[in-house]
C-alpha cells in the first residue's frame, strides 16, 4: 500500500485504522507516509473507505512481499488453502472430515495475534522449537507450505523478514504428547519479539468429556472459559476408526 | 483458523457473546452447498442476531443483511452473533431439525454452549479451547482495548482505532453505540459483537 501524495489532502483519517501503526505523519516532510517495512499489506486502510480522495493505493506485489497480502487480508482466498483467511478449516468441519480423530490433538499457535503482527523469522523459531519434539505440521496450512523441511520446521530464507498481521503454526500430535509439546513451547516463548494466541482442539470422548484440557493445565496453561464447539450436525459424518 | 476463538474477557464479560456459524468442507460436501447457507440464514435471521455476515460478501454493517443473504457461495462461512444463551439454544434446535448437512459451530463460554447442546440432546463433536495470549504481552494495550479488538479474529479492528474512537467519545463527538457500529463494519466476516463492544466502550469512557 502506498499513499498517492498528489491525491492526499493530509486529513489523517486513515492513520488510526492501521493495525501496525505503519501510517505516520512525518514532521520533516509534512505529509502522511506509510512505513513500507512495517506495512503488512492487509488493506484495512483502503477497505475502510475513509480516504476522501482515494489516495491509498495498492501496487502490484512480487514474491516474497505478496505473502504479506496473502496472510494479512482475510478477504483473499489463500492460494494454498482454497479458503478465505490465513488458516484452514481445522475443527470447524471435523464432523465430516474426521481430521482430528480420538487420541489426537490439534494445536495452533497464531503468531502476531492479537493485533501485533509477526515476522516470519519468529514463526520459524516457534515451528523449529516444537518440531524438535516431533509434531505433524498440517500440510494444507499456508505456513507449512513455506517450510523447506517439515520435520525441522525450517522455512525458506527469503521469506523470513517478511511481516504478516498473523501466521499460524498448526500441527497434530498424539494426545499423550500434549504436555511435552506445550512445555517445549515455553522454552521458545521468551525468544520471540511478538505475541501469539494458543489453542488446542480435540474430538470429545464418547461420554462427552474432554481428554486434553487437563493435560494443558498440567503443562501450566490456563484454559479460557470460552471456546468453539463443532456440534456434529455436518453430513455425511466422518467414520470413526 | 480460529477466527471466533481467542475473544478476550472474563466469564461475566463474555456472557452476552455467542456466535453460531455454518461451513461446508471443501473436500467433502461443499459442492452445491450455497442453497444450504440460504436455509441457514433463513433460520438464524428469524432470531434477530446483533451481527450477521459471510466472509465472501461482508456483514450487516458494511454491505447489509440483504446483500449477504443473496450472495452465498459454496465456500461461504456464514456467521450470526447473539447475546442470549436461550436464543442460541432455540437456533440450534431449529438447525438440527432442518438437517442442512453443513457443519455448525458454536462459539462462546463452553459451560453455556454445552448446556445449549444438552438442552436439545445434541452431543458436541469437537471442542477447541483458547489457551490464552503469550509472548511479548507487555506490548499489548489495556485489557478493554484487547477485549474489543479480539472480537474480530482476523485483526481488522486495530488497537489504535479503538483508542482513537475512545478519545472521540470522551470529547462528545460520537456515542459508544455509533463507534460500535463503525468498528463492526471493519470485521468483514460479521463476527464482531457491537452490543458487547458498546458496553465496554461505555465502561472505558465513563459515558
């Protein structure tokens, strides 16, 4: 995104819309400018329709900068997943896909969320840390697609300094590994320069109980009171193994 | 992923915040599912959700409900936001009877959403829990700002926009309800809860 200075009337209306605070009034130039290194190409400023003259302008992006747009603007259907947004269908369709079977747990580490953004070198740090204890990265996740080695979590060198509004490290593990993986995550947490939101998904037991929550608590994580429930009305239902 | 999860707040603050949404699986039952989303909309809209939207089109506050309701696609994800647990239970009951075949997901306080399922004898299939925010959390603004911002899971409601509008409310230039509607426009999917946002804004600004 850039500001067409011939059109900009210096009203400053766009400034607060930027989640990265990349739109700034520069005293030296006496004009509003976008810090292109911090801009994640989310298009929030442009889509907010607050510019009276249409000065906010998208320009054609090449690899690897295009990643910023693909990860940060949820209005775009991500080319690697076929669904809008930066994630996958995950547990939303688990009743028909059977992706998370009993005995397995899905974990997602959404780097940069909430509202902070992430460089991919921080995404790589976290991916490589959890890979050390053996996880199965979700093959359809767009972060996994940027890895050069799915067993180590190493990512392509040319994407590491790119920045996105958020990016999700997503993987499955056998339930008995839950505590080990969450404890391993704690070792890398102080080394990253952003925040992340963490979640855990699993198929419920036949008696309706949740087999994974206590493991997260044993690993020292506080489980939030709110969550997301797939109520099992999708058809055809996935076969249980 | 998880666009309706990670809504920050305590049990009291989240007690008026529920999302019911429908999705089809691209590899299983998506083909030809657009009319099913229309049926989903016909059901949930009867219960007057405080927001309604589809990732493919927009929401009640930026394009309007009618536009959303005439634009469903096979890869739509359609959301309705409610403020009362009892209404959610009624919506869920109708959705079960309609047997649309779409995956239906319910977000909110798990104790309450489980009770909704229990009331109508639905056995929840899969649950996803938030384990909170970690890392450089000292870079985050005050909790109230985060509570409002996280009502858009894609981060379309920036911290700085909320802080800007709080100043405007305090100066008497705009009301909390008007700000809540403006913020709701930003969250394209329609999962932002303007009723809850207005309550938090009033608390923040003492207005």
